[in-house]
C-alpha cells in the first residue's frame, strides 16, 4: 500500500462575501510509495502550495481525500490533527521558521517537547541527529547568530526529530545561496537514502532534479509527471527543463 | 522637494501607523488637557478663597510636567522602535538625513497641532466640570473665568518644549541608524537578554532598604515630623529604583534559572512560556516597571486621600462632643453663670435652638519635677460640669475630689485632697467628654501622665491662685498651668442651623457684657467652621488623589495597550510556526494566556506588595492630618486595591482582545 494517497483532490477558495470562487485545485490524484523522494513543480499560482497545505492537513480539501498510511485525515477531529501532524509529518519551510526565542537545540526539540517525550529520549535522539546534520557545534546558539544554511539544517533537524513517516518541504532552497542549496539538497538526498519519504514543492529545476519523481501542476491539475529512472542528475535536469518549457509554451499556444 | 510634499508624507505616516499614533495623540492630548486643568486649579484668577489649595496644586503642576515629559518620551521611543523598518525604507528610497529631519519636523508639527491643540480644547471644555468638582469636594462656591489665558499659554509652552525634546531625540535616533539596520529593526535579530546578577542583587537590596524604612521607621518614630516625610520620599525613591532593577534584571535571571532546571523546562507548557517570557521580559521590563510604579502611585494616593476624606466626620466628632463649644475666661472675678445664661438667651432670641446644653469650668495644671521624674498634667473639672456630663451628682465634701489618678489622696502643690472616688478614663462619660473637648486624643499624650480631677469650683479657683507663686525660682521644679479658669457652655443645634452664626451671637454678647478688666481669653469653636476648614484641606487632597490617580491610570492603560499590540505582532508569526510544527489550539491558547497573564499581573501584584509595605509609614504620615483610625485606612486601602484590580483587569481584558485578534488564526 502506498504511504500517501491523494485522490481527486479539489480545493475552492470563496471570498468571505461570497464573491468570485477561486479553484486552486480542480482534481489532483497521485500516490507516493514509502521511501520515495518526489518534487512538485509548477508556476506561481498553479496550486502547488495549496496541494502541500492540504496534504499537511493545514487546510481542509473541498472534495477528494488524502490518506496517509491508510488513514483519512478528514476523519480526524480538529483537536487530534495537531498531534497527528506532529507524529507523522515533518516540515521544512522556505523561511526556515525557526523561533527566535529558542536556541538551536530547543528549536529542534520543540516537536518532542510538544509531544511530551521524556528527557531521556531527547538526550538519545538529539546528539545523533545533530551529528548527522553537522550542527552539533551550534546547538547553543540562537537563530540570529547562525548562517542561512545552518538555519535550514536546523529546520531539517526539527522536521526529522520525531522520525515522521513523511517530510514535507516547501521551497527549502528558496532562501539559500547556491552553495548552501547544494549542501541542503545533498542532505535531503542522504535523508532519503536512509529510507525517509520526502515530498518537496519547488521552483528550482536543480532542486527537482534531486528527486526520483517530479509532478507538474498546472491550473490546479496534475499536468504531467516524470520518473528519473536510471538517468543521472544532469540528464534528468534536461528532461525537467523540457517539460517546463512545454508547460510555459502550452499557455502561449492557448 | 517642497514643504507640501513633506507635510503630505508626514500625514500619511501618521495615518499608516494609526494603530500606534492614535493612542499616542490621545496621550498627548490627555496629558495636555490634564496639565491645563491642574494648572487652572492653582491659578490666582480661579478660586474665590484659594488658601493652601493653590500652593499644593502649583507644586503638583510641576511634578505633572515632569511625569508627562518622561512618559511621552518613553512612549515615543516605543513608537519609533515599531517604525524602524519604515525609516529604513525611506533611507533606501533615498531620503537623506536632512530630508528625514524635515519629515520628522512635520510629524512633530502635526502631532503638536492635533495633540496639544485637541488637548487644550478638551481641557477648556472639561475644566469647568473639574473646577466644579473641586469646589464640591472642598465645599466652596466656584467663581472664575471660563478660559484661563495664562494656563493655556503655560500648557502650550510646556508641551511644545516636551515635543521639541522628543523631536530632537528622534532626529538623533534616526541619524544614528544605518539603513541596513533600519530595515531589519523591529523584526528579528532580537538578542537574548543576559542575566545580570549584580543588578538583580542591587534591586533586591534597594527594595529591601525601601521596605525596611517603610516598615521599620514607624516603630522608631515619636510624633510625626518633617524628617519622616523625607524618610518617606527616600523610601519611595529606593522602591522605584529597586523595582526597575528587579524588573530589568531579576525577572530574566529568575526565568533563566527556571530554564536551567531541565526537568521543569522541557515540558510542553513551560517550554514555550519560559522561553517566551525571557524575551518578553528583556524588552518589556522597563515598561512593566513603569506600569507597576504608576499603579503603586495610584493606589497610595487614592487610598490615603479617600481615607482622609472619609474619616473627616468622625475625626471632627472626636473634637466636637457638641456642635458649638463656647469657652471663655478672664483674670478678674466675674459672674460667668449670668454671662453665659444671658448669652444663651441672646442666641435663642436670634432664632437658634441650643439643645443638650453642657455647662462646666475647667483648668489645667501640670508640673515637672526632675526629682520625681515624671511630668503629670491634671485637668480639673468642676462638680456642676461633672453632673451635666454624667447625669450624676458629684457629691463632693470640701477637700474631696474624684479622679482617674490612682491612690487615696492627691497632692497638688501644698494642697492635699482626699480621693472620694475613682473614674474610669475609658468609660466615665465625663472623662470621655473632656478628652474629646480638650482634644487630648493624641496617643502620645495619653496614659498615666494625663489625669482628670473633678473638684469644687472654688477649690479650682484657689489652686490657680496658689500656682502663680508656687516654687518660683526652684531650678528642679517647673510647672505649667492655665492662665485662666475656662468657663464653657457646649450645645448642639438642630440640623440646618448655622453653628458659626450662633457662636457669633454668643461671642458678641460675652464681649459686650464682660468686665473688660485684665486680660480675656476666648477658646470657642464651632463644628461648621472647622468642618469647612478641614473640607478645603481634605477635599483638595482627595481631588488631587483622584485627579492624578485617573491620569496615571490612563497612562498605565495606554502602556498596556501598546504592549498587547506590539506583542501581538511579534507573536503572530511565532504561533503560526508552532501550529505547523504540531501545537494544538488548546496549548496555544493556554500558553498565550499564561504568558500574558504573568506579564500583566506581575506589575499589579508587585504594586500590591509595595502598597502593603508602604502601609505602616503612610498610616503614620496621615497623623499629620490627625487621621488616627488605622481600621478605616486599612478599609480604604483594601477597597482601593479591589477597585483598582477591577479596573486593571478590565483594561487588560479589553486590550487582550486586540492581542487575541492578532495572534488568532
């Protein structure tokens, strides 16, 4: 069974005064197997962020459903959603979203503390994870004291600390320079190589070329998808670019 | 670029920041209105009979100007911090320092026009009401102009000066910042506050000393003197500085200790609250300390002045067993019975209705013999007076007395009396009456050293003659005695009859008909006149307490509002992140509540502590105004605290809604 199943997902935003409805998603279906690394691409306004928010249960779908490990998130009452999200999903945001009131250690531990885990468990998990991500030296520093790349690694550590079954990344390289981006993508590769399922939304062809599969969203529907197969990263990069060109061209052709 | 451009830009700036500027302008206006109104109460053109009131009010005007200046400077600093990014943007867009100065100048001009102008207009409108309130509280009629030109000019001058200073501070502030700093200010990059043990310890020491003075000093005090007022202000200053130090350093240090206690810190509720509070305290400590000090000032001022005013009537009654107390004496023998009878007749003829009439004669004798150690004051009352006061016949044989003093005999100079009966100083109606009539209630004069002696009127006259020559020139012996034997008639008047007018009639009669030989004494008093005098004093104090209390409370409320709004903006993003990471709404709400609650009720609780510590010393200082009723003061203190807590909570709840709207989803 697939880890994540998205079935005919629709999302319509209606303005508060019943004005014009915006169809952000008009029927998206796909599934993600355990251990996959998938990227979602599309232009601004194509609905990819909406897709991520609905998958993350931050937003409720208008129609269709999302099954994570066989459970329909729509069945969960609001008060259980937070716990569900905490235990099963890890988030990496474009703006890192570290809390400036916590140092790096406490930022990473936040989900664990919220989940009510014991201190012994924290002491077991954190050093190993920090070592793996190369941020052991900065655990006592505050977000304003570290670089963008280090911030993003901290954010990844926070996403991984509870060993979620799915990591969601929203433009994770968007706020990074190219060297830091390379470092982060290598990190996601290695995380994925360790068996972690990753779903990433991105603008960047380079970021997408690290994935095993790329889903293209256009006007609220799944327009196309590419599997990397046996291609090396360079070739896959080329294929993604071609699809994007076609995607952009498709619009000008009408 | 023309001036019109800057004027427009400045106007837009104020409008865009209306969430902060509207309260700021209201503060300027409120402060100006308050200042103007207070100034009018001290203006010579105002009250018909100014008395002490004017001087007190003038002094308070100066204090208020300083407080307003400090407060506006502080709120402005707060405002500018919020606008850092905006000024950064202007710098990036190419406004140089000169341009920025012009912009700030226009903003200041607009603030002055709206704030000070509005304040003066409001002040003029409300002034009449305020002065009528003052007149009502002090029991006088108010006659005065509608607009006080001098006060308007003074207020405008003071506030333009304050705004000018603020303008200068802002120019320096903006000039010192670099565009890159400006762009990020108000957002992130907020350093974690350091724990400062030294300052925390200094704060505890200052506060401890202040509390020590307030609590320990009253025990060392004799009667209240000027020194004690100085001690009080020393304690106030110590507590103010101590509060600042403790809020600035103590809270952060304490919270950091909590954070180091891992078993406590790594729990979901404490984790968010403690880390949030450390940051909040770092930047809000000064504001919280100001809220705390303003609150304490309100509490102490209102409770003590309300207490004085509420105690007025019983205090007055303490000295007036009857409404009108006529008291005369002269050096030569006179028919006082006849004189006073005639005087009473005259009063009746003038339309007054004296009732519960008490007639008596009294004389005071005291001596101090350094071989006997103790000084003793004896108050002699004649037997007829005793009968009037108690309804019992004194039944004294020659050489006999009734007294509160112990022993079977009583020796005064060379005369020894037999004690025919002992009087209970607390229960005997005559003892109680005389204590009140002679104003002996001062606790420092009470006890063994004051005794009442009931004796025959002739014996009293003889003692007075004896006293004049007794042991003159003996270096070990000194005595003091009443020059006159005083003849009194006390009575009540039915409600509505003018006590002072009645006393006037009686005085006139006695003045016209006494012997006019030797010297003459008049110790008469009436409750109406005294009440009027006290009302002016206590009423003015109450007025000041309420007026300044309201003003300070407004200031505290404004600070609370600013804090809620600015923290709402800061926390909005923080809680959004935490929700995504898996924090549920219940925990969000609980965490928000526990933080905000602590932050806002810490100053209140501290203010209550200060108030409790100040209680003993303030209670003693109230003795200056003859307020001796501790129970009443305690009641006023508790009542004021309760009322204040209600208002404070209401302000908190109202502003908390703004906060909830900002952090809510």
